[in-house]
């Protein structure tokens, strides 16, 4: 098996992996649902990487390659796919975490807020609702008796405070313009 074929196969598998993740995240409450989208993506990544390695192994056997070639192609596919999935996971994770931290900081600054108040600052009602549900499931926020969300103590709260302080210290002019909206 030519290495260029192996690279093409691995890149095609990664593209399929990303498409399945996007479709699963957007349209399926069964596949990627739960309190942690990151955990679901990690499980999906591990499953997909194992599948890519297995398919590469089977292709090597079907093409009657020697054992050394089969092993090298299988390891190559697994490592390249794993590296791509790892990078993709971190890009996805940063986008998810950034929004949650911003929601936590906003709730902390206001003391409490109705979902409608929070939705005014974000482009998608579904995005806010989904993150609020995740924060609630993770125990980072709760609804009070009036139906408003309030911050509970937790790791993400400490992280949100730290990043908020750090952002204000490093970029004071950007921080001021953000609050003036």
C-alpha cells in the first residue's frame, strides 16, 4: 500500500469524523447528549481512531502486505488520525469552554439573570439554552425560586473569575469596552 493512499485514507476518515461529529452535535440528542460535550467527543475520537487503525490493518491484510508494512501503515494511520482528532478536540473544547466561562462571569457580575436577559447577548437562543443546561447538570449554576439562574461554587466559577481577572489585567481597554455595551 502506497503511503499517499494511506494519507488520503486517513484524511478522508478524519473529514468523515468531523462531519459525523457536527451532525451528531447539532441534530442528535442521543449520540452527543449529556452534561459534557467534550467527554462525548473524546469517546467518539477514541472509537474513530480505533476504527481507522482497524480498517488500515484490514486493508494491509487484504492487499497481502508483509507484517512490517501492515504494522507501519496501521500505526501511521492511528497516529495521524489521533493527532488530527486531538487538535480538533482542543479547538472544539476552547469554543465550548469560552462561552461557558463568559456566561459564568456574566451571572457572577449580575448576581442572577433570567434566560431572556442572557439570550440578548448571544446570537442563538439554542446555544444559550444548551450551555445553561450543561452548566446546570455540571452543578455550576442552579435556578432559584423565581426561575432565574444563579452561580454556585465550583471549579468553573474559580476558573471564570481567574480568566476574567487575567483578561482585565492583560487587556484593560478591551475589558472596559466589553462592559459598556
